[in-house]
């Protein structure tokens, strides 16, 4: 899987949930968590995802209600 | 004269200790948010409950923390604190500042926020207390681009590392706490700013076992400076203390926890049984002109410290009794990454590393991160007979 | 917009005399309460004046201390881990004018050696959604009462007070000579309408340390119920689920824990332990809390030996003696019933009357 494919897969998964921890994103896309962490960081820097804090930190699609 | 809006809080402006109420009032004339903060606090003082709601938002582009969202539960009554978010700003090592840097922060914060701050928050950050959602980004941009400051950590991330003032103004520091803190903070920006872990992770650095930043209680991974050889004694200076009437026998020798010191009245010599010394710092604290830490210096690393939530508080446990600490700190960085990976893989949501170690066992943790068991890690070995053997050991 | 630039270089924040003597300091003396003298191997000296601060301060306050630092300290200052401000100068002649100026700004000079330094504390009603009490207010009321111990060095040893406005203990106060913690005493109230919208039910159930939260027995109601008998009011569920508010004007208040320390000097670091399980929230000046703290400090001051920290004194004389000397009643709340409780039960016939 290329980086772009992984990022697309992550964004697609996040569009199906309200918010998720990195670990559940990794499980959902079936890729090692450390690689998913890096992809999520990149997506955050590209302003495609944002973070929510509710006792622990979650990621979600930017602007998704 | 009109009646005060805050008769209860006004009572905290009397007395000799400087008053936070007076501080909020200084801003209340210029900042409607500061005035509404006072009014909302007055309501809390009347009905004895908080009037803040959960936050949740983060709000700075590409960051996953550094902002604590906060909303009033009575926005109609206190519209100017309807949204009153906090920004955590990463302090320079050891909380040293030039007035130029501080004034820049003040000017930016007066422009974008309530003008109220904490110097500092519990984790060590500068806390900028209270602004609206739309001011977060421009405020950050100016802090970063103009003043050269960055956000601290929040959420399930590495929290802002902090350290004692170390070699900058203390003769006891066995490691360069300021450089180490600064180096680690810069090395781990992604871990600090984009939370990806089960929960928070704190690193605090003290230069000696006096532990002035309370690292052993307040951090998951305390780094405490220490030495391996013998402490140094200047007998000439010892004699000067004695000549000045300082009671060496009772104030120093009698309080040594391992009975490692002896004061010879005849020869006026302080003798140390170096092999019995546990480097607690008491004698050095009492006689700083005569006694000093040894020269073979490094740090003790510990693991697992935390406050009670959720399975009870822990003091940190000895993990590496002695590690040399010189730039670029590679040995430490390799180990801490292994610890993070282990915790991230095994930890449940909101489980601190100490709790995972308690649940899965220290022996397994040590094995998985590649550390050898050492007697310095325990007060005493187990008393129970419930011993595990792995197949390759049988 | 630059991201991830990290904190500014600390070397730019150091006074030239600090920079020059970095790592070369030889010894120090406390000249008087709040005034330190550090001497370097190079023969250089630096004098420090330490001042108390309310921690919650305005930008005007910061500008005022900057003015002082510009006038006497060549434009540099620092803060301590306990929220004090430190002004440093290599010039001996400047110490007295500097002290005078700090005092003219109504800031106390002290907090060194055998004193009560500033109280490490949290946000309270000024900024926290989970606060069981205010923080800045009780801290101000206590420091007014204990002011004399800040500006003098007459205690047996140093004395560290910390304050957390709920059990989350931002700032981990659990190893202080005297720790004050905001506590709840009533279970959270579950808002069944709101819960499905704002909370994750599995996360919330998992957040309970005693397993007191379970799914609503009616499968048509997507919510949770609390076994109130098992709730010890930690508010951890409220942290992850805003629909379980726990604040309650009558139930909330404060508890006092004593005898903790973090320094390795002499005795190993130790936890603070429960002295008073509940005192009422009585703003604006919390008189019950203030007099309870003062009593404990004074009993310690009158009975401990020189250099003995609170916990070291109590461990020497025994907790039974601590309770009799302070007059604090020992109750069933003092006996631990959480995870490591048995470690605190006495397994010897060594005790006092």
C-alpha cells in the first residue's frame, strides 16, 4: 500500500465514525500502528483531520459533526 | 459609590499574601472576559459549584493538543466567558526568561486573550487563561512567528517536559537538566503535539536526589541526577563549620539514613564509609561548602509515577539505576521509544504506563524493553512462592 | 505559520553571570529568608531574591516584575517550581534596593530553607469543569494565615503544601508535607437524555475504578446506571462523559493528607496520608480549612526535631501520636479499603497509647 492509499483508507474509515483513537484506526485499516500514527500526523498537518479531547484524545475528520 | 458585583471575592483582597482577585480586577477594566470571569467566580463562591463545562476542542491547525477548551454553563449570564479556552505555551528550560521574551508574550496575550495567565501550570507550561475559539489560531500564529514560542502538550500525548534549574544556578546538579529537557522536547515534537497514545506520559528531570521538580511523584519517567563514585569531602571546610559552632554530630552524622558518616572529634575529621552511602543528599544539603556530589555522574531513571486516577497513585520505581547522560542522549532516547512502543501496544485506553506494568508484571516489562533485573530495582525480593518459569528457563 | 518549533533556547534566557558560571557553581548560602548567595569556582557570585506570587496573575503583574528585573537584574528573571519569582544579580549592592522594590510591589520575600514555600495549586472555579472546590481562594486564605512561615525560616524543616481541586490531582499533590484535595461525597447524576449523544458507553463503564457503572437494565434506553454503594466519587466517569455531573454544593468539600515528601534526603520519598477526610466548602475564606491547616503546622513545629520533615516526624512518633497531638479524630474513613489497603494494616504489637 502506498502512503497515499493508506491516507485515503484512514480518511474513509474516519468518515464512518464520529471519532476514533489511533489504535482503533490502525486495527480498522489493518496496518501497523506506528505507520498509522505517522500518516495521521501528516493528515493533521494537512488540516484534513482534527483532534478531540474527552478524557483521552481522539481523531476525527475535520469539520465532521 | 456603586455596590460591588463581587462582595465575596472582594474579601480575598485583604491580608498580606498577594491576591489573585486583585490580579483579575487589574484586567477587568480593559477586558470584558476578565470581568465576566470575576462575576462567574462570584456565583461559584455563592452556590459552591463550578460553572465551567467540558471543552473538547483543540483548535490550532495541525496540533492535537496545547489548548484546553472551556465553556461557561451560564453563557447568557456571562457572555464574555461563554468560550474561555486556555493555551498551554511550552516554557523555556528551568523557567528562565528574558524580560524581552516575557513582554512579547504579555503583548500578544493582551491583544488576543483575557490578559490573565498562570506562571506556571502544574506540568510547567505558561498558561494563557481564557480566549475565544476564533482568536486561538491568530494568537498561536503570533506566538510562534513573532515571539518564538510553541504549544505545550495535552491529551494522550507526551506532556511538556520540565526540569529544575540544574547547572544554571545549583552546585549539586549531576546532569545538564536544562540541555536535556530542551533536547528531549525538541526531539519529541510529534509525540508532544499529536496525541496517539493510550493516555498522558510525563517526563520530569531533577539534577540531584533532592528532586526539586517532584519528578518521582509527578512523572511517568523521572530522570534524577546522581553519582556512582564517592561524594567529595573538603576537610578544611568541615573544620570551619565545626569552628563556627555547627553541630556536625547531631545535624549531619546522626541523620545519615545508613549510618555512613562518622565525626572524629579528636582529629576534626568527617569520615565516610562510601560503600554504605545511598546518596540521599542530607549531609551535602547541610554542609554545601564542605561536601559535594562525586565526579562520576549520570542519572537514575525511574518509571510509573502518577496521581490516583485511576487505580491509585504510584511513586516511580527504579528502572535504570545509573545511566550516563551526555548529548545527544541516544541511549535514553532508544530506551524511551521502546517503553512507549510497549505501553502503546499493551495499554488500554486511559491506562498509564505504571498501571500497565502493575497489571502485566515488572518482569515482563523489563524483558520486553531489554533491561536486566537488578537488586537496585526493588526494596526487597518477593515473599510469596508464586513464581513463573518460562519454558526456555526450565 | 511555523509549527513544532519547540520552546525557545534557554541559553537566550540566562543572565550573563549565569551563562558564564553554568555548571561551575561551588556552594551557596541563605543570607536571610528569601535571599540566596551562590558562589562559583570562578569566584563570581550571584544573589537571588525570591518572591511569592499568586500564580494566577495578569499581564500587568508580569510587566511589573519585568520592570523590576530590568532595573536590578539586567533584564532577566526566573520562576521556581512552586510559582515563586526569582530575581538574580551579581551585584551585592543591589540586593537591598531590590528587596525594597519587591516589597514596595507588595510581594513577600521568602520561601527559602525551613519555611513554607508557595502552595502548588490548580485552577479550581477559575477555570475547571471538574473542580470540587476553588483553588486560588483557599490558597490565598491559607497563605494569609501562614504568611509568617513564608517570610521566616523557623520551622524544623522545609514544609511543602500542595492543593488540588479534585481527585485528578493536576500537579500530583499526593507526596506533600500537607496536601489539600477537593472531594465529592455524592455519586454522579446520570443524564439519560444526553448520555447517548455525548458519551461513549464502553469507555465510560471502563473508566470506573470499582466497576460500579453498568448498562441501563432497559435495553431500549441507551444509557448507564450507577451502583451507588460502590461509588467512591472519584469523578473519573465525569471526565470521559459530561452527562454524569458530580458537583454538589452540599456534598463537596476538602480533605487533608499529610506526611508526604519527594526528596530522597534521609527518608525515602513517601505518600501523604489521610488526616482529615472532610471539611466543608466555606467561601470566601474557608475558615475551617485554614484553622485545620494551621493546627497541623503548629503541632508539627512544636514537636518535630530539627530537619525532620512532617512525614519523618510522624513515622518516628507514630500515627496514633499524630492523631492525639493534633486532636484530629480517627474515623473509619482513615482505614484504607482500596486496592493496596492491607499494606497499611499494622502487623506488629508495636504501638503506643
